[in-house]
C-alpha cells in the first residue's frame, strides 16, 4: 500500500508552504491574464491595471478573508516599445484562490477555528497547484503574517 498525504474531501488540494504549514485550497478561479485585451500590448500600465482589477475581484468574492498578492514575475522580451513603454509580460494564467489552515492563535479551539487567506498569483499554465506543482512564490506565502482566524 502506498502512503498518500490525507487531503480533506472539502478541498481541491493541499499545499505545504515553505514554513511547513499545510494549507487547503477550497476555491480556485483561473482566468487568462490578457483575455480581453483588445487594444494595446502587455506593458507595465496594463499589467498594473490587471493586477488591481484581480485584487478588487478577490476582495469582493471573499470579503471575510484578507487578500494577498504574490508579486508576479515580469518578463521583458526584446520587442518594440510603444507609447506606453516597453513590453512587459506576466505569466499567462491569473489565479485567485481561497485557502484555509489550522487556527493561528493557539488559544482558539482547533475544532471551532480555522485561518484563512485569499491569494492572487500568476502561473504559466492552467493547473491546480499541488504539493508537487505549486509556484515557489506561492509556497513562500507568510501565512502567520497574512492570514486571519475565523470561527466555523
């Protein structure tokens, strides 16, 4: 028999952060980073507006958890710079995920409390992150500093 990490049936997957804390992904929304870009080209102003819009979407979708942006990698291909500056490209998939874990405050009843955080990040392809296939920057999230406890 093979040993498999136990993943609760209510989550999509479990990720182990670099700190060693396990977090469960309860909901995941994937969108094309540039789907809907009708005019112009990927550049810093366009990317900053896209990130701002994603953060607003995350705050409205999950109002009871704090929202954190994993700073995306930005590539600068050798292409002609237009009116808005040089070409700047983000990874092709924008992600908004609702994560939960055990309570942060040891005084909280572990049966009645969990901690939660909504995370916005970018990745190169549309996949559900897992312990084996999660962006390193996603695994580096500082859960104790960013998440908040909530009562079930």
